C-alpha cells in the first residue's frame, strides 16, 4: 500500500507542481485573479485523478479486486498528502524563482476588486488594514506553508471520498482478466 501511495502521490505532485511552475512562468508572476483560481483548481483536479487511479490499482492488483471503503480512503488520503507536499514545495519554488510578492499582489487585487464594486471609503480602509495584517502573516513560513497546503488537501479529501465510495464496489470498473 505504501508503494502505491508513494508512486501515485509523486505522480500527482509532479503534475500539480509542474503546472504551477509553468503557469506562473507563463504569466511572469501571478495570473489575473479571475483566471488564477480556475487554472489552479482545474490543475488540482487533473493531478488528483491519480488518487482514483492509485486506489483502483491497489484494489485490482494488490488486493485481488476487492477493497473496503476505509482502506481505499487511506490510499486516497496518502496520495493527496504527498501531492500537497509537492504543491507547497512548488509554490515556494515559484516565489523564489520569480521573486514574486504574492501577498502584496493578492492584496492589491482584492482591494481593486472591492473598489470597482463601489465599496465605501471606510470599508476600503478596513480591507486595506486587513490586507496589511495578511501580508505580515504571509511572510511567516509557519503561516504560509500550512495555508498553501490547505489549498489543495481539501480537494484531495473530496476526490478520495468519491473514489473510495465508487471503488469499494468491485463491480465498478472491474479489473480485466487475461
């Protein structure tokens, strides 16, 4: 089981990390906010398809075509955890390579968005103060690293739950024999 988790976790991690690096290099920094989330979460789902494949392989090859929900979920969460580690490492690499100040760029984009929506001066002042506090927090790796991990891991949990639920049924995409 550990070998399957490592193999598919590394595959998912390389996919999500690779896409992350390519995206930020292609945009020469942070993509526009409206596209960034779409690109990011689509990439996560593509990469985390390795969860499904890993659980299916474990069921079909290592467990003779039968797996319970909890062991399947365990494999999925393991793959997701490793993918999350790669995602965090890729994010740190992107910031180091591009010398991007994500917190400032993000803060400016959020403030500009609220200003465009017609937010009051008081609301903008409060938002600006909140964003200044965010920038200070984000500079601390003990805040930034878990925050980055929490971007991908819940997606992995969801994919793991769905995959485990489907693949616990041995009649769902059964292994081909012979």
